[in-house]
C-alpha cells in the first residue's frame, strides 16, 4: 500500500507545532495589507498574528487571496514525485475558491502521475473546525487506515464538526456582507452580540443573539452542552481573534461543566480574521449535528 500525505491550507488555524506533529502539508493563503503581500503561514513568519490584529484595530484594511492552482501544483508535485498519494482536506468551498483550485490542480497532475491517487475533500469547515477534522483524519491514518478509508471518514465526519462563534465588533461582518448595516448599527448600540455557526453547506449563519460579551461566550458552551457527542472526553478546539483571555474563560467553563481537559487554543489566522475581526471567539467540537 502506497504511503500518503494529508494536505490542507492555512485556514485550518492549527498551531504550527501541532501541524508539524500531525505531519500535515500546509499550503498558505495570502493577505494584501498596505503595500505588502503576506502569506498566511501557521507560524506567522510573514506577519505575526498580534501585529495583524493591532493594524486592523488601528483601521487598516486588508484583502485576502485564495491559493492558486499553480501554488497547489507546486506543493503537490514533489510529494507525487516520491510515489506518495495525497489527501487534501480544505477550507469550505462556500467561503473561498481555494477548494476549487485544489480540484483543478489535482486534475492536472493526474495525467502527469497516472499511478497516483489524489483525493480532494471540501471540508465545509473553517478555522479550527477544519483543524479538528484534520486532527481526526490523522488519527485514522495512524491507526492504519488507507487513503480511501480516511477520505471516506472525512466525508462522513465533516457534517458533525460543530462551529459556534461570536464576534465583538459587528462592523467587520457588515463589511464582508454577512450582516446588514442596520443590524450592525443597532447591535452595536444595544451591545447585542450574534451567536453564529457554520451550517451544513459551509456558510456562516446567525442563529441567535446575546446581550453582552460574557453572555455570548457562555452561549457557545450552551450549544456544546446541547449537541456534543462526548463533552467530557472529546477533543475541543477554541480559536480567537487576539482575545486569549476570553478563550481561556470559555475553556475554564468547559472544564467546569464537563470536566474536559482536552482543549486546544490558537489564534484565528489573518485570512479569516480579516472578515471576522478582533475579538472573534470560536468553539469547535464533534456533535450529533451541526
């Protein structure tokens, strides 16, 4: 059985250390800010996460770019040349054209490497939801499952990766067209915080509202209590838009309610953070449904 590599993109928001431990091949998306083009490496080598959020708070604007077909081919070709197969599990197609670039690159390379298997999975996930799906896929690989079996696992599991999040500043969602200007204005005036999730189609969707920041954070844990398959033992990921204190507050509440200590925290990377803004707090776990 040929060896295979699990590939993803930087919107998985895993720490660089965890991605290395999981032996993932990570392709970076890009961010244009000021006069510079930065690649969204997981270790923040081009633009540190704290610097990115400081500049956003200061009013700078940025635009983001998906991974191109050529960039995917440049990452895939050396792996295929080693007679290894590739399973790419990527950022939701509802939020980026990155997945479609991977599909085209895989199609192009199959003629060049006719013996290779190149599978492309649309995770319909974002941030550490995508990271959680990858983490689980790697566990499957390490248990000895084939590339086809891990691909089937990813397809069968992605609909159970729950994404619950809230934001501190509604204007970032307004600018990205996620909410109306009126909703942003009145929400800001009344200290209303949205409780949102990523739905079955991979889209960001408002679900409810909370009055005040702490209530919105606790609402995320309430959602976990409702649908988590194994709240006491399942792996939990939390990503944050430069608000580690709030992430630790949510983590503490999970420990208090469920006794779960398998909790991993990291930044929301700059590509997603450009749309959700500083103060974003997101909770990810395996649930009975999204």
